[in-house]
């Protein structure tokens, strides 16, 4: 069954219908006992499906926690928030709460633990139980990783705690486990997934956790544990463990026909096991009426608002736009083949640029119109450049750009709110770069050259005479890691990876601090008295030569979006435990980076 994030009440932990588009017949299971539920495989799978609903990440990698995808906390999007302002306190990141409910990590972990306990007691065949339990183990690993990357070590709760009575309350006052103990448990849970789950699901089970997904996620987890955030001494043993995990993930993926999708942009619209790129997927549907409706909301929120979608909320910064390489893979200003000019920033860029960034005058097939051309500029109502400054069209983007990645060009305005494009939390390209980074940290740059070249070849970057796709020859391991980080910035732009990459590599301060995020203002050089100076000819002129149109008709200037210098705090690499959680559990200790005795590096 294709798994969608939909919920319906029931079972003992509240369960969902089915994850299929067709709604199953329902019965009242509110008073069901664990035996009634978990001795019947048909009913038990509803509980497993519920765990997907409660735990699957959404667009931008949003896990439902305090941070979300993090794009507005780095240089991808502009947002006025405590993280970039440097005003984070111990109260800012509240993912360790004071109550156990389904909206926080421990509430979700309790439901997972309850499912595991009831499965252990069921009379289902061992093979069935192991397959169900393995899927629950994955989500427990997922939730603990979400906690540990925020705070360091947290209390490990592996069985459901009693909820009633003073003794039960006292038993729940657990201290924090060491960070190393948490990572060990996460890996143990993922190893169970790898052991008991198939490498790939198909048909109606597409979207379930597979051994390939568990192996790829294990590679991500151990890469994080080996990175400077958790490994400031650069312990090579951690890098070797991470390298082994990612090599194993690649072996599983290769053996089961995973790989790079031939199309960088269209891979988002291949929603079945025929998409070799998709490893860990959250499914959505296009239903507009039935009880199982589950639309992704990303598409509708991202399209330009003036198209009638009330969107336009995801606007790339000029900083990320400038980061894209040229067509030969070289950084802007360093290419000897393609010159770069801010006023013609769109010329001869990495093909991923035009598949990700929408800008004034670009051709953007959207709303079913293959010849649609986007306009977003300013004009003055007097020929001398004075008077009222107005946007064309109304509600033009503040940053100068729109995000077009994974926007289905065939969806009409009326159906934009019902888009069902699936989210790929882990795709094959990530595993390639995870593997390359681990290898480089151990002194092997060959894997980096090979894996980055594969990604750039898929993107459409020119191979060059040396067949290196723009990569510099003879890079050291440290230089290769820098190249990998730059590749991740472009390949996974706006996929919820950038902030977490900067954080685990402890690059937030050196990358962001002291800077202000910027946008671009494109202004019409009107020598008439209204916006109609090029109306009627602008589309044809842009189609003939966008360069010429910019030269004759537009002035391009950068603009500052932040009113202050970004000042990420050193303490943000391990956030503080909220005071309410400390008061609720006297055995919790605050991180030493926030005045407490707990060392998150142990």
C-alpha cells in the first residue's frame, strides 16, 4: 500500500485508516485489547501504519519538531528568528516536553514502545512479528536521532512506562543517557530493520521502510556521529564505522537496482518503485474530498501568489543563487570558459539552477502552460525613475526569486492545493555524498571524485577535457570535504539538509556570522510613464534574448534582507534543555554549554 500521512481514531494508541487511497470499512476498535489487535495481522498492520503517520517527515525534512527543515536558519531563505539573531535560550527548542502526548518525541516513542511490547506478546508467526517490529524499530531510531542531534544524550526509554500512580511517576524520572549510548541504541534498532526487512517494497507496499532505507539512514546517523559536532577530536575510528555503514548501504542499493534517476527535476514525479532515486519516502495523495485526503501543501505554498495559489512563501536568497556553479562546474568568477556577471546571473549556470530557481524573465512551465514566462520586477510611474515604486506583477517576491524545485508543471491553479507529490527524505544522491565524505575523512579522495562526477553528470554539467566535471585536480582530503559540502549545498538545495550539514560540521558560525542575507531587486528602466513600457513585447523579447532584454530594460541591484548581522551562538550545536523539563524531572541535567554539568560529547 502506498503510505500516506493520514490519521483516524482507534486502536489502543489511536490508529489510522489505511494508507491506501480507497477507504477501508471501519469498525469501533476503541475498546480493543492488545490481544484482539496484535493477534490479527490485518488489524495489527493498522497499528504499524499509524506509526508511519505519526513519525514520517514532511517537505523540507520537517520531523514535526521545533527546528523543521532549517532553511530559514541558514542562508537558503530569509526569516527573522532567534537562531540567526543569536537570541536562542534554553526555552527555544522544546522537543523535550513536560507531558507525553502524540505531538512530541517521547509521546511518539511511547506509542512505538507499546506497539513493540504488544507485538512480543502476540500469537502472530515469528516472521510476521519480526517484519512488523522492524518497522517500529526504525521509527524509534528516527525519533531518538531527532532528539540526540538537538541535545546530545537523552533518557533512553525502551519500554512503555506506566502512566498512573506515584511509583510510576518516580520510575519515569530517568536521567540522561550518554550520547554514545543513544547512538549505540539507534544503530541497534536500525540493524534489526536491516536484518528483517526486504531491500525494496513494490506495489501497494511502496513507501514502507526497507532494509535499504534503514541502511542508508544508519549511514546518515553514523556520519553525523563522526562529524565535528560530535567528534571534535576527529577520531578516525568513528569515520571508519561511518564509512563501513555507508559502503554497506551502497552495496544493498546497488544489488537492488537503486541509483540516480536520469532526471534531476522529474525524479520527484516518479512515484513508485520504478524511481531508483527514492529510498525513504513519505507519500501524499491528490484526494480533494474523501476522508483519506492527504495533500502535501508544499506545492500550493511555493507557487507565486499572484498565480492565484496564495503561495510564494518559499523565496530563495541571492546568497544561494550566487552559489550555483557555471555550466562547466566551476565557481562563478573562476571559470575560464564562461564569464559571470551579476546583471546576467542566469547565463551558463549549472543546469540544476534553472530547475530550482525561478527569476525575472525565466521560462517556467507551470499551471499547464509550457510557454509561461515569470516576471517579478519593480517600476516607477515616472519616466525619470521617480514617483511611486510598484511591483509587476502585484505581490512580487521580496527576495527576487521563487523556488521551483519539485513544482509539478502540469497541475492547474485550481488543483494546486491537492497536489500529492511525495517527499524523498533520503535519495540515492545523498548516500553517494555520505560515502564520499566518510572516505575523504579517512584520506581517500577517489570516491569523492567518482561520486560527485556521477551527480554532476546527471545534472548536465560539462565533463571538460579532464573528465572531472569542474572539480579541481589533486585535491587534499580537506579540500575534497569542502567540495562535497558545496555539492550538497547545490544538489540538496531547499531539501532541509543545508542547516543540519552546517551544524554537524560546526560551520554555522564561520559560514553565517557577521553577514546579512541578501536578495535581488530588478527594476524596469522605463522611459514611459507606466509599467507598460515593455508589456506586449517582453515575452517575445525574452525568448529572443533574455540577455539583451536585461541590458536594454532592467537594472539589477542587490538588497539586504537582514537588518542585523547574523550571530549564531556556539551553544546552538547542543541546545539547552527547557527549564520546564528540568523542573518536571529532577534527574535531568542541563548541557554544560548552557551552564549545566552534562557533557553531550560523552
